[in-house]
C-alpha cells in the first residue's frame, strides 16, 4: 500500500501533536524512505496554500495549524480559563530555563530572587519544561530544560528559532538586574508574536494549557 497524500492527511488530522517522519514511515506496511514521506508532505502542504489551515513542520514533526491571519477568530472559539496566557512569573521562569538550560532550581531562584517551586510545578504539569537529569555536584540538584511541547506551544521548529536576547533592546523594566531583562524580553516578544497569530493553533488541542 502506497502512503498517499490522502493517507498522510488523515493521519496528521487525527494526531493531536506533531508527527515525525520516522513515525509516519513506520506506519507504512511496506518499506518507505523518510525522504519520500517528506516529499509527499511538502506536496500536501502545497495543496493547502490559500486555505484556512496549513501543514507545517514544527517541533520536529508535522502538524496541521490554523493560519496566523485567522488567529483572532480561532481564539474567540477556544478562549477559556484553561488556555490563559502565561503569567509573568511563569514566563520569567520559563525564559531562564529556555535560555540557560540545563539549569537548577537554585540557579533559577538566584536570578529571580524569589522561590520558584510553585511556578516550576506548574510548568512541569503543563509540560512546557522537563527534567533533564541531575547536576554532578553535592546534593545532585535536578536540572531543568525546555520540552518538545514548549516548541509546539510556540510554533518553533527547534531552539535555534528562538529570538536572540541580544537583539531585544531596550530590556524591559522591573526585571532582575542579573538578567538585564534580555531573556525575558526575548521570550515575551515571542509570546506577543503568538498573540497576533504567529505559529497558529492545532486543529484539536492546539497549544498546551499555560500557567
């Protein structure tokens, strides 16, 4: 059985998260090269040009997303408390983790100047961050880093797509002096871009709930 555009379309529509080329290739009853799957996906993506949804490579896989220009309409449909925007505390903590990973809770709190237990718990529950292991120092503290769901949430292909902190000027006011506001401002810029539709929303669950 050939893995046609129609089959791939059905698989991706049914998925609630990005599906990798390897996963799609493994579903074929006959051997299929990942390059062939990618070519078919790119052909399928072209079919959706000018439509209300798009097929996009994100977070290491492929997923149907709404188009940015229709973001306001989609938000009206899905807006509820479970999809509330990231709080300032959560965004600040997430910025430290994303740009300084792997990082420990003590290092996070050293930058923020406040206890981060509750925020870390929320970010872990929302699957925006994950535990990477333990640091090889006395006490073996837990190391935190960004997750695949983080990439999906922000519509990023990989971490290199993040805005560079040094490109954000001037730093925002009221942030820890040690951070100089750059990491927070960079991530907040990404949030603002998402708020006007960048990245889109998945066809079912869309983005993971945020803190």
